[in-house]
């Protein structure tokens, strides 16, 4: 049984009102997001992906050595800019994509109505 089927089976006691449908959609979306987070974490561990980028998004600095070094650089040299920019940040600030897992756009498999 797929995830939607499990949620539907658990929600049989709910009424078929608009609120019941919205609650079902919210639960399904929550399960989907948790699944995506787990997929990101598992992929990062399996591929031994770094938890910080190889170089700064905003300047030519590189070789930070650790997450702390990267975050210290971002906070001190680039205040008020995101250290781990998502797809919207990359587009807004016109940054170069570094193929990090947080840059990936997550698609929802349903649409809120």
C-alpha cells in the first residue's frame, strides 16, 4: 500500500467535509516532506556528500575545512545572506549552483486548492 493509501486508511473516521479533505492533504504533504528529507539525508550519507559547499557562493574563498569554518566565514564576511541558499535564493541573488543537496527543488505531488 502506498503512502496515500495508508493515510486514507487512517482517516476513515473523518467526515467528508472540506476541512477533512484539507486535513488529509496536509497529512499527505507532511509524509511526503518527511520522505524527501529522509531521502536527502540517506543520499548524503551513502554518497558521503559534504555538508558544506567547497567554495563560498559570494566570493572566491574556499577550503574551509569544516562546517564551522564555512559558517564562520558566511556570518562574518556576508551577513544577512543565506549560507545554504535554496533554489529561490540562487535565482534571486544570481549565484552559481554548486550541486549541493539543499539546492535541489522539491516538487510536491499535489496542488493545494
